[in-house]
């Protein structure tokens, strides 16, 4: 896939986001964005993309809190250099949690269930530093979806320090990933997320064709994505920088109430 760069750097967008975005309705003030990465299936691309997106935010000066509900391997700990004994613990013990820090900019924790991820507010970044909260998970099916999403929303609000979210609150943005999912599964995830969070900026990273993307902006996955999975470090590249910058731009515009700022 040929490299490309946005006309505006992520650093420019992040500082614009910090200085001009209005406070979110329910949690996190100006300069804090909460993004969910929902995988339509159990593909390892979930952890890979979550680590890459968090690193993209961090490289350009944002303080990042990264959460992952990891029912299968690899987990984000793999991409942040944890040894096997550490990142396997949450998979072997459903109530366990693993955590760490990367480059002084990304604080991450992961567990096989949502509940252990809560209970601790993120450390306050230095004055003037924008913050990102990134939560990655496999989208649950059937009747499990609503309580799962509500609990994750509550945990993100705790970390943001704003209390229980209201109807227009977190998440600010959603990235739905469908790497190996069937088109019907991806379509069902789109419908469920759009219904649950109609005010979030929605993106879909997938090479799976779908008939109706609804409010989701389509972002094709890079063709060479698989070749970077064996690396024990967060992936990097223009695709991640462009994605992070685009999400910040859309969320900032929505908060400022600019007409015509839908994700599509």
C-alpha cells in the first residue's frame, strides 16, 4: 500500500482538539477523547490495531489510557513487550488484570472481562496535554451486547473522571474492525453500535464488503497488515497516524457544532 500523509499532522490536529473542543457532555473535558475499537470477530487484528492506535496518539504528545477486554490471544501486552507469563495471566484467570506502561505515554491494562478494568481513575496528564482513552474488545452477540457495552461505558467514565455517562456521552468515536468476519456479522455489529451510540463518530476498518454501512465511514485495512503481527512492538505507519488524526478531527468538529461534520 503506498504511503501517504495527511496535509495536517496529528500533532496539529491534537493541539486543535485540545484548544477548541467543547467539554464532552458526561465525562472528560476539552482535550480528552474516548475511542472504542470493536472487533466483529476473534481475529488477532483487535490487539494489533489497538496497540497501533494508542501508539499513534502517544507519538504526537497525547497521554493515553489503553484498555482491552481480551478473551483470546494475542492481547495488547504482547505488542508492548510483556513476557509470556505476564500477558497470559488474564486469559488463564478471568478475574485477573495485567497492566503496564509504554514510553511514559501509554498506560495500559487488560483482562478477559470488563469489571477488573474499572475502579481506578487515570493519572492526570501534565497541564496542556491532551488525553486519549482507547478501549478494545470483541463485540458480544445477542442479549449480552447491551449490558457489556453499558459496563464498558461506565468504566471509561471512571477513568475519564466524569462520573456516570449520560445519553450523549462516551464513547466519542467507534472503530469497528472486520478482518475475517463474514459480511452478515459485520453488518449486525454496525447496526448494534449505531443504535446504541447514535452520537459517536463511527468508522469501519475492513476489507469485507457490506451492503449498507449506515453512519460508518469505511477505511480499508492495509494489505500488508498481517506481516507486522509477529513484532513485539506497537505497529506504526501512515495508516495509524491518518486514522488517529481523522478521529480527532471529526470528534473536535462535532463538539464545536460545525455543520456538515458527520464522519462520512
